[in-house]
């Protein structure tokens, strides 16, 4: 069994466990009923997205300091995951908002800052897709470090500017224990998905790089 | 230290004169704001806020609108100015041609300051235009100074992001096309904070949400620090 | 890549099955309908009791149905985006493999002395 296959099996099992707990064992929330079950994956993807943003910055910094190509591949893969997860968070959040508050969108600080973060990582991916060679790695690393500034802004946005829809940070510690367990298991599952996607993407990036160098050698030969 | 300061002032003067040569960007930004105001006025018109509203409510409405249009135009002005600066760089033979063996952080500081000065000047012109179009006649000297303060802080932040992204775009083939895609999202938090800070000032009221001021200043400082630390990396071959 | 697709398909199937299996049947309790009807009559006192009850039952049923719709839509979007991402990765990998094949074919065709 290859490492990729093992990763796929582990993340499938983790997602299976999380879905089973969320759908079969957790009680229905009194007010929101079924639609509250969006919460577990919505919040888990949000936390994992924060982690992905931080990993992008740290790996970028490591690349700048040591020139390690794997670190750059990790940064690129992590930024793609951050963008994907931010899209998931925004869209699942819209369905939840519609079912709970009867609106698809409003311009409260958390939503607005989250949209800004999404746009920043879209910019990162555009930059990365259009640069070539060593410049691409350097510039993407600088951009990734600058983009990470958005993480605390999104996280503390409710504390700083107040919000109508989202609770303040740290509210999960006041939730019912069963909900906390559900959230924890979902978070673990999303982390596994993140790790598997990263490994897959980094492998493709490495292959792409090998191909690039082979073409260069071919050109020289 | 003295040598660094001399290098900085030479580079700053050089960048500023390059910026000044491309001051057409300012006119483009003013035209853009004129278009924006006209479109808004057409939809809202003939008055931006109903005259039957109490004076205080009218002021608030006008101030919100003025602030959002002003900062949209300022963002546009920033993009145009940075494009022009990248163009001017290319014509002068790239950033390395103006290096004079200076450290990356010195080049960055000079460029950021030159860009900020130009943005400040553009914003001053935009501010006058905004006050005229929105018939804002109630501002006190204190309000004007507060507006200048917000504008200056935002200009530093916009200049910090712009100088970094401009150099990044210049070191990529066809990077100019990507400049706004990469730069505008990074400037979003600054623009959000600046427009939220400026709105109550345009209404001659105190800023209630101090967190926006904190975001404006902190973001400008953090972006300047990121630029100062990493500019050398951007310039490497 | 195949392992990723299998993992994705299995997870999606599990999610859909569980969501369908565990979704509470659409139906509202008499108690809820009574409470909603009373609330309706407070706002609109001229409404006859029968009509108020009918209106309340319709409203509550529609509301519950829409909750299920939003739940399914949210999870569908989630899997849709993950699937789309996997698809882009699969295409990228296929492109790289094709190029590698092309390159090795080039090397095989090249005369001995020009290789290496």
C-alpha cells in the first residue's frame, strides 16, 4: 500500500466517523433543527483554513530562509487548500445564514473580513500560477507571509467590531458537551482531509518541477 | 547611518520625480471619482439624501456616501499610480538600474515614501472634489486635520503594499497584468478601515469604533515591516 | 489519484445516505401548530381559528422542509467544491504524465551519442 492510499483510507475513515457522529448520535438543536448540522463542518473547515494560512506563511518563510523546495511545494499546496476551504466556509455559511436568519449574506465584520481573506488567497494563487521558476517561489513566499496578516483580523473581527450573526471567538467552550465532541471529531476529519490533499498536491508539484528541469536539460542538450 | 540616509534621500528624490512625471495618474483618478459621483447622483438624485430629513441624519447619509466614493476613487488612484511607477521603472531599465548599491530595505523605504506622498497629494485633490460634490460645508479645522491623518495613515499602508507588489510584478514576465489582482485584495483591509474611520469625520462626528483606527494603523505598520524585511528577497535574481 | 477519487466517492455516498436516513420526517406537532396559530391570531385577530391553524401548519411545514433543503444544499456544495478541486488535480497530473511520456519517447528516439 502506498502512502497516498493510506492517507486516502485514513481520511475516508475519519470523515465516515465524523458524519456518523454528526448525523446519527448528536441531538437535533431545538431552534435550527437539521440545518444546525451544517455547523460542524462549517466551523471545522474554518479552523483548518486558518491553519492552512499559517502553514502557507511558515513554509514560505522556511523557503526564503533555507531555500528548501519541499517547503515551497507545501506552501503552494496549503494556499490552495486555504482558498478551497475559505470557499467552502463562505458557501456553507450562506446556506446556514439563509436557514437560520433568512438572509443569504450580510456585511457583518466576520463575513466581510472572510471575503477579504478569500480574495487575498485568490490573488496569491493568481500570482503563483503566472510566475515561473525561482521567482515564482520567492514571490509567492513573500505574498503568503503578507497574506497571513488576515488570519487574526478574521478571528478577532467579532471582538473588535461586534457582530449580529456570529458568536465571539472562544464561544465553543461554552457549548454543550455533545456538540463539542461532534465538533472535535469533525475537526479531526477535516484535518485528515487537509493533510491528504496537501500530500497529493505537493506530490504533483514535485513531479511538475521534475518535468520542468527535464525540459530545461532537454533544451540545453 | 549617514551613508544610508544619503542613499535614502537620493532614491526618494529619484522615485518622487519619477512619480511626479507620471502625475497624469492623478487626473485619471479624479476623472474616475467624477464618474462615480455622477452615477451615484443619477440614481439618488437630484439630492443624495432627502432634504426633508433632519440635518444631522442628512449629514450622516452624505458622509457615508462621500466616504465610500472617496475611498473607491483613492483605491483606483493607487492602482493607476503603481502601474505608472512600474512602467517608469521599466523605461529606466528596471529597479536594479536605480539601486546605487543600496540595501533592499532602503530602496523599499524610499519607494514607499515617494508613493505615499503622491497618494497623499491625490487624496487631497480627491477630498476637495468630494467636499464640493457632496456639498459638505460643515467641516471644522479639527475635522480636516483628522481626515488628513486618516488619509496619511492609509497612504502609508497603500504605499507599503503598492511598493512591494509593484516590485514583485516587475520581476515577473507580464506581471503588470497581475498587479491589481494581487495588490487590491491585500489593500482591502486598509481601504475598509479608512472608509469606516473617515465616514464619521465627514459628518463631523467622533469615531465611535476605535478598532478601525487600530486596524488602519496596525495594518499600515505591519505591511511596511513586511516590505522592509522582504524587499531584498523580491529584488534577488 | 485513484485512491483520492475512491475516498471522495465513498465519503460522499456515506454523507448522502446518512443525511437521508437521519433526516426527521417533515411533520409538525399539534402543539407547535397551536402555538403558531395563536401567534398568527394575535397579529391578525380577524382571522378565523380554522384558517389560522391551516396557515400555521402550512408555514411550519414549509419552514421545516426548507431546513432540510438548506442542509442538503450546503453539503452538496461542500462535496461539489472538493470534487472540483480533485478534478483539477487529476487533470494536472494527467498532463504531467503525458509530458513525461513524451519526453521519454524523445529520449528513446534520440541517437545514442546525443543522450546524456
